[in-house]
C-alpha cells in the first residue's frame, strides 16, 4: 500500500509504466469535471471508474483484493476511510472470482484517510476496504484507477 499525491506522478515511475501513465493522466486533468462511469486511458490496461458511493461502518463490509489489476483510489469529494491489511493476515470470506478479479476477506486491519489530491495504491497482496466512515455516513465522489499487472 502506498499513500501519495497525484501532483507528482513522476515520483511513482518506479512502480511501472502503467502506474506512471495513469497518475500522469490524473495529474493533467480536472478530475472534478469527470462524468460518472468508466474512462479508458489505454483500453483494458489502464482505466478508471468515477462513482458516487455512500460510506458505511467498517464492520459492514469485507476486505477485497485483486490479482490482475492494482487499484489506485482517489477521493474527489466527501470523506472516505480505507481499511488495509496484508492478505496473509486475513481469513478468506469469498474465494477469488476470475471474471471480477476479486476475492473477499475478513479480519482486522488499520485505517487511513486520503484527502483530495492524494491517492491510495493497493497492490495484489494488499487487502483493502474502501467506502468506510467513522463519524457518520456520507456521499463520496471518487475514482478508482485500475492498472493491469
């Protein structure tokens, strides 16, 4: 897991050309004007989804992890917290679904927040729990950048 800022995409070039390309795209565009839905940067290799979700208590959702893509979450507006734990420290709740590139896990983790202008990058070994609140539920506008591994 990496917490970073989209203002300096070149700093993350060591994570591969896909990450660098995706973060560079985000840094060069006005993210507040993006419509909801999927946006392709490089077909199925690099794309992102813009969505609006309502946050939920941490105990109301499971951790998730992916194998084919890494996730880069960017909160555009609202307050969103993220749970994080290494897969090896969790118990599998739902097995990996190839067609959705996701497995679900239960267990304990740590929580962090990424303010607007920042991102949280989750690698395949990082289970993560997005859409969490600690004070009260709220509407969050966010994007999730997917980079094929």
